[in-house]
């Protein structure tokens, strides 16, 4: 859907400011799906409110996703949208770049996610997963979130940085948690003890970690992404500066373990409540007759693919995606002024009953060839975004998720008490508020 030329007078955007000072920030944080659904029913696809200290226009539904992600005419800036929230903590990461500069940086980084490289990554992953999950101790309250986050951070660091984490692992993990949480801080000043200050301190920890190794990485070439970025050159002979390398590594390392952790937690939660699907995934993995996956096995795990897609639908790793208009935008009869913060919301789109049957229900078969429920609209299922900024690591995420799950289902069974409903902390990226304690049993 291109930028529209109005044939009738443009309408004012409906909306309301919410509470004094806070606006509707708490509504977004408490339950974004329920909050946005109430606004959609009241105002329609486009509405404004005050939240997170700014006036924000929500553009809801698949049509809006398509319009914003395709960005025909370069109407929307990624940088100006994300920078307000996370620019101080993920400075000039690939997601925060725009237009030609984004295309240039992405073209260099794309080499780290091509099939031959993913095959090599998987070879590194398998023994790391083996070591990591073999150490799990069966328990009635096994903390899945903590264990998976540590495992995926260790894997991302070894694969992308070419280093094994030692005593600094806990410090780096905390730094990533603090930088991610700071993006939606209510107090956006460095007040000791509050999120913004912790985020800035976390950023310094991550910068120090990568800067300490740059000279060594520039001196020798290895096949990890850190080394690739240190030696990459454009056709004009330009190379990434030290700042470029540090910025990209901080963002990619966060993205390579945080979003995967969220998806795995969603999968573990749903399979804990559906023993039938858990057993179906287990039998499929056992039928391969191998402890470790090979790359060509990924497409053979059909049940696992269905479960992964449904888990991504039900808990989008990046639930809301901000942009800022760099020109006046006309959309479905509305005029959105230049300089407006807008957001599209995959999390809400994935629960719209107009597009999904019983969207609150865990139903992996909605993605089966027989139903193809996700194909009613090209932009109704967008867990990885879309357009030029579609997640650069989406295939890496699939490799990591499936290789971990394949090994876990062969060694363990897990469950939760009847009626358990995992509480979700939506104050930044959605994570289990209780750490997702499961009853873990060794097979």
C-alpha cells in the first residue's frame, strides 16, 4: 500500500492523552494486547495517546504493518523511532540505522548469516548445548528462563565473539538485562538505582568488554562475526570504525540471545501445558535417531516448526516496533504529521480475532498446510518484522531454537501444575515474570 493521495479531506486522528504525566504507559506495560484491543474497538486502526513521555500514534493490524514495514517513499525513520527508547544503550545498532547507511552496514553483516555459515554455527552449537543441558538438575521448580538465558548467551558469545565466557558471564548477563529494561524507563534521567542509570552502566560494561579485544581481533582474522566486522571493507575501501564494531556487536549479541530466549520460554511454557504436543515433538526428534541436529534435519522437524511458529505468534519477541515520520503521512484518510512517533504492534496483530481463530488458544495446527491460517494477509504474522529491516538473524534463531529443543526433548520431560498461567513481564521485552518454574524430570 503506497503513500496515499487523498481524494477527500483528511481526518484528525482520534485518541486521548490518558493519565496526567504517565499517559497510558501503564496500560501498555501491564497487558499490551488487552489495552490495544480496547483502543482498537473504540478508535479503530489508528489512534493516539501519551505514553513513555511522548505522544504516540498506534497503527494496528496487517494493513498498517504492511504500510509501515514496506516504507514506500521513505516516510518512516527507524533511527528516530528506536533512538528515543534504546539509542543510549544500543547506539547505532543495525536496527537503528536508516536508508542507504542501513543497506551498506547490512550488506556487510549479511555474510555472517548465510547458509554455509549457519551450517558452521550449528556444528559449534551442538556440543555447547550438550554441555549446558546435561548439567540441568531435575527439580519440581526448575527455573527455565534463567537457565535458557545463560545457555543462549554463552552460545552467542562463543559463536559471534569467538570467546568462552568466564567469571564475567554474570556481569554481561546483568548488563544486557539492564540495557533492555532501560528502554521503557518511566524516569529517563540517570537517577541512582533506577532503570535509566542501570542501563547506562550496563552499556559501559558491554563497551569495555568489546573494546578490550578489538586490537587483537584486528591483528588476526578468524571466522567469528567480531573478526569479520573488524576486517570488513566496502568496495570503496572503507572499513568499520572501532565504534561501529562495538555498536554492532552489542546489538547483535543482545538480539542473538534475548529474542531466542523469549521464544524458547514461550515454547517451554506451551509444551509444559500440552503434554500431547510435547510428546509429538519428542517422538519426531527421536525418530531422527541422532542426538545432535544436522542442518538438513531442520526442515524434517515439522511438529517442532508448527510449535515454534505458534509460540512466536503468542509471544512476539519484539512486541511493539516504533518509527518516526520524516514526512507528512497519509494513511486510510488520516493525516499523520511529520515528526510523529508511531508504532506498529506484532503482539496485538497476532491476537486479532478478525485474522485468527480462537487466538488465545495454543493451536500449532493453524500453521499447517491444511489450514494456513497465517496466510490470509501477507503481514498478519510478523514475528520478525518485515521490509528492509526484517530481522537479519531470523534463520540463525531457527537453528538455535530447534537445536536446543531437539536435545532437550530427548533427555527431559517437563510440566506445570494444572491451571498454571505464565505471568508475563511486559515492561520491556516480554519475559516470564516468575522465571517459568517447571517440574523437570530426566527421561
